[in-house]
């Protein structure tokens, strides 16, 4: 397993994008990921036509985020605490969106 130490959650953005939405009309959600040890939080946006319910988008995100941290062995730079063990996730909102990459 590859191990990686991070100073902050912000360091993860290069590996785990903040925004990921598809083209089309579909449901989207905001996801707040919080490091319970420091209180630091990140806000993500996810939208997909592959999910019928907002809850499914949330569950898919959390699963992929935790798996990413687990596979990479991400720990905080000042300890051996695995980041996946101290993360808390919540969905502060969402809705429906029409997204197109076309410009006028």
C-alpha cells in the first residue's frame, strides 16, 4: 500500500476533485467532509444521472472518498491517525440541475 501524509484536507484536492458533475439534467448534492480532529472541512459538489435519489449520490461519494483514503493510506502529517477514521460527512443541500458544456 502506498502511504501518504497530508498537512490538511486541502492537500487531497489534487487527487479527489472538488466538483464532479455530468452533462444533462440530474440530481446534485453538496457534501461537507469534516476532519473531526481539527474541525477543518471541505465542500464537494457531485451530480450524476446514474442515481435516482440524492441519498444514492451521497452514499456513492462517501464510499469512494473513504476507499480512496484507505487505498492511499492517507494519514495526518503530525500523527499516525488514518484520515478515514476521523472523517464525518453530511449533505447540507442539493437539487436538480441542467448542465451543458456548450457556450453561447
